[in-house]
């Protein structure tokens, strides 16, 4: 009886709450209940899965529903993968608008749900799943392209320097810039999840992915939360790529990666960005091993500067 | 025993690690109390947890959710039954 009461309580919180922290805690407890409850849980898991699918289709104005759907589906994919697998086709159909949501917390939750779904697929290898992977990869590639991002970043910088003359068109460009960064952020998150969970599928696409991520990293843009978010996401993605294929990464992408990360770790940068860059440098170094020897001197100097400043 | 344990529970909810402390308290009560006493104790704990859930303070709601999460695997005095979702009276 306790489990049923808990399930009802959690359902009410998820239905009524607009608070991100509450939704996250309720989804976590729901996943735990689905996994560990002594009573059969298929009944309420089915209900929550169907409601999650329904709420994925909610409009952008119902952000709390989108967020709740992503959090619940992620937990159920991790805790009840067999039941989640039954709805995985619908999930891959409906997740994309949510991944392009304007709110970062919703995009992050959607990317986490996508990673959990890819993990479910990875545990059930089948040629039929290639359809999902190709569709996901196509969507990642279709999200606002790198070229448009770079163009908009440059345009934005130019406008910043001549703001007085171009103020009438500035709002329009800012909206475009924000939209692109949201798409790139989602693309990077999903690409990192695909690398982690679909290594065989991503191996032939590794070079393209590294080049794309480094191109974004070398042209980070200036100012704006969205540009900072893209930089932070790139910083988190580079260690994932380094760990995926250390030898291939070291041959072609280690030098530019170290260049990007050491630039972000310099004393003049924002403290949080430096911290992220140093952490990413550490992860990259652990993956590279001996390949790192030629760069050792510069890295040790940087670490000394950061540690004793 | 029951009232002092409840006092401990209330104190535990106010500090870090409270959910784990609550689950440990329920486990201890399950071992040390008779079946009837434990059922009453559990009922009081659950009532307190659901009161927190109905609170207007988001911190108390968060505390309630953390308590539920911790109690999921704790022993229960009532027999677990499978019921159609949403039909259980509050």
C-alpha cells in the first residue's frame, strides 16, 4: 500500500509542479520506485510513459510539462528499460522539438533522456535500430549548421562594434544568434551521447564530428549567455571525443584541442570557464597518455600558473 | 519508543543526510517494535511525509520527496497490493 501511495503522491507533484528542482526530485523518486518497489509497477510505469510521450508534444509555453516529460522518461528508461523500449519509436519521433526548446534546463533534460534512450538501444543490439540512429544523426546534422553559426557570430561581433549605426536590425540578429546557439548546444549534447552509447555507429563519423566541434571551439563569439553555453558545451565534449578514440584523436586533433583548452584556462578568462577548461584538460590528458609528452612542458607551466597565482 | 523515534525523525529531517537517517530509523523500528506498533509508527511517519508534500514551502516539498525516495525500500507494515493506478484513496 505504501508504494501505491507514493506513486500517487509523485504523480500529483509531477502534474502540479512548475519548479525544476521539485520535478527533478519527483522524477528521481519515481524511477527508484519503479525499480525497487515490492509490488508490480507496470501499471503506473505505463501511465507515466504514456503521459511523458503526450507531454513531449506540449507547446513551448508549457515548459514545465516538457521538462517533466524529459525527466520522467529519462528515469524510466534507466530503471524500466524493457517497458521503455516499447515506446522508443514514439520517443524518437517526439523528442526533437523539445531539444530545440529555448530553455537550457529543458534542452539538458531532453539530451539526458536521449542518452538514456540510446543506452536502451545499445543494450538490445539489432539491425532494426540503425533506423533510429540514422534519424538521430540526421537530426543532429540538420540542427542549425556550423556555417550559419560562424556567420552569425561574426555578424554579431561586427554589429557590436558598430552598434550605434546598426541598432534598428540588432534585435532581429540577436534572436537568430540565440536560436543557432540553442541548436548547436543540443547538437553537441546529443552527439556526445551518441559517441558514448553508439561507438560502432559513430566510429566512421568521428573525424567529421571532431572537425565540427573544433571549428565551433575556434570561433566562440563574444558575449552573450548563449555563446558562453556553446563554449562550455564544447569544453565538455572534447574530453568525450578524446576518450572515444585516443590514438586517432592524438594524431589530428590533440594540438588544436590543447590550444582551445589552454586559451580558455588562461588567467584573464572568467573563473568558471577556466575551471571547466582545466577540468577538461585533465580528462584529455588521462585519455592521451604518452601522446601528451611533446606538450608536457606547456601544460605543466599552465598548471603551475593556475595553482599558485 | 515510538514518540522518541518520531522526535529523532523530526530532528533528522532538519539536517543533512536526513533521508538516510529516516530510513535507518524506520528499519530500526521494524526490528524492535511489534507488528501492530510498527504499523502505527509507519502510519505516523507517512502522514508526516505527506503533510510535508502538501506544504506550500518548496523546501518542505523537496524534503518530502527525499524522504519518499529513502523509504521506498524500507520495510512496510501494510501488505503491498497492486491497484489500478490513481484509484487509491488519499
